[in-house]
């Protein structure tokens, strides 16, 4: 049984917690089906194992050493886990505009058991980054003026519904998600997006900003044409 558990555990660190397993966990809570030991042993979220598997899959197993060292050194102790969506954003909410109570959250393919701050940090990082997807300077400036209000409002509503969040955990998971984004930001993905003579904007944690800036310089973007905005933990 221990060997089988190890195999399942390794697989779950490579892949997110699937919806089927969430249903089993809910059934355990409601009907007492005896899955608690399985959940504790196998489904525990090990963030650095997940990060390592993700980097290896991208061919970046030896990259981001300083960032990974910071995350490993500052990893918070496990807290009471909750079911996290793993990719919560407006695009995954389906609702009737005339009936907000009809809202349904879809696309649970990235779900896992983790801190509530894990989910909130990713969503707020998405909100924070929206201005850099804007079509023009005017729209970008407008979105930058409201993003703090959106982030603060979302966090306040979350805490009102689920209780207070740990700011240190929120900061840690923000850095964790930013590194995951940096890892997926391959030069091959960036090159088609570059516009000669245009300013390139980089927004994220210090580690993310440094990695993305190096990629841009490697693609021939002059340092003077790279604008960086850093946030989150720096050391």
C-alpha cells in the first residue's frame, strides 16, 4: 500500500487535484466515507514539489535557483486546507445578468487542496496584471487607477465571507504564482508579441520581473525600452 501511495502522491504533485477527487472529499465530509487518512497522506499540497515538476516539464529544471531558494526558505507551515479553484477569474463565472444568484463557477481542472490564500493570491495577481493586457496607453492608465480598488474590494468580500486571511501567506503565494508565470513566459512565446520600437511593460514580483526582463534583453529589446513595476516580497 505504501508503494501505491507513493506513486499516487507523485502523480498528484505533477497534476492538480481533479474534480472527481473533490467530489470524493465532499462525500467524506457529508457521509463519513473514511477518506480523511487518504487525503492527509496523499493529497497534501507540497508547493515546491509541484513547482519542481512544473519547471522540469518546461525544460527549466535548473533555472530560477534564487527564486526557488526564497520560496523554500519562506514556505509557511501547512494550515487547514480548503478546496481551491486554482484559476479563479471573471472568465470562469457563468451567470445571468438579471439574477446574480445564478452564478456558477466552471473549469475546475486546476483545483487542489491548499491555503485559501493560495487561491486569493492568484486571482489578485491576475487583477493586478490586467492593465498590461490593455490595447493602448489610455486604457492601460485607466485600468491602473482602478486595479487597487478591485483587488482591495475582492479581498474584503472574500474575508467577509470566509474569515480573515494571513497577510504573510498571501504574500508568499503571490510570489509563488509570479514565479510560475515567469516559468511559462518562454522566449518563444514572447518573440511574436514584440513590436519594434515599442516599450515593453513587465509587472510582477522581483523574481518575475528580473526573469522576464532578461528574456526581453535576450530577444534584442533595449534596456531603455523595458519598463518594470515590482510588487510583493523582494527578499
